């Protein structure tokens, strides 16, 4: 019985995750849920964005996800970004991810605000973005 209880406790603890994934059909739906106000994604993504998915790690204060918008909105979006500076992210497979996305037609941009950096992989032709965000630590 004791072994069963310990197993159940372990399974419950292992099942607890501080990663919250949210899906929004539209920008306005995401705004109503305070996605931008909570800082998980900058509010300057195109207001025509759809299919917004975010996975937010509450322990590490990191976020990743994707969204789409009409390709015509790409220039306005990119005007708020800078070309990728070469800064790495807190992941061992960063180079592999960059090469994969480039092979799929994505260009890498970044945006830094206060203590956070976002990397945006943008495919202009498709109007699709993958992104990652994490806190900027000294030396990064």
C-alpha cells in the first residue's frame, strides 16, 4: 500500500507542469485574455494575426509559439524588429532549429524590450511566424 501511495504521489508531481499553453483564433481574443499585457508576446504583432499559440514556462519565464497573418502585413511587423544579432538562446539545439527554419524559408529577427528578448522566425510568403522569448541575463 505504501508503495502504491508513493507511486501515485510521484505520478501527480511528475504530471504537474508550469508550462501553460494557450490558443487564440484572433489577435482580439488574445488581447482580451491579456496575452500582450502579461508580456508573453509584444502587442505590435499584426492585429490581423490568427491561430496564435503560446506555450509559457512560468518557472523559467520563457515563451514559445507561433501565429499567422496576411503576408501583406509582413513589412509593418518587420519594421519593429532588427535582423538577428547572433545571440544564442538558452537551448542546446539552437543551431539545429535555425538551420531547419532557414531551410523552410524562414528569416530570423529579434526584438528586445526591457529584460526580455524575442526571436521571430518569419516566412513572409506564408505570413507565418515561430517565436521564442526568454529573459535577458547578463552575459547573454
